[in-house]
């Protein structure tokens, strides 16, 4: 049962990272579409960084969710 508590806490951490990543993607898209900084190098760097970090932060959550689903299916 201790293994499931560890899995649940890990899932909760990745869920909050997923939400933060979605927020970063939203900020990046807002800056890209409505911000005027995309024409300057600093603006391009900020947009690329927010979109890239957001994409990296959302990627582990579906993997952990699939692992949890496979563990439940085995039991």
C-alpha cells in the first residue's frame, strides 16, 4: 500500500507541474499573438522559452497517468 501512496504523491506533483506548464504555454501564446515583442530578439527568446518550458512541464503527466492505469489494470 505504501507504493500506491508514493504513486499518488508523484501523480499530484506531476499534475501541478502540468498545470504550471499549461499556464506557461498560455502565456507564451498570448505573447506570440498579442504581444509586440515577437519582432525583437529578446521577445522571441521569451516566447520560445515560455513555450518550450511549458511543453517540457506538461509532458511527464500523461506518462505517469498511463503507468498508474497499467498498475491498476494488473491488480
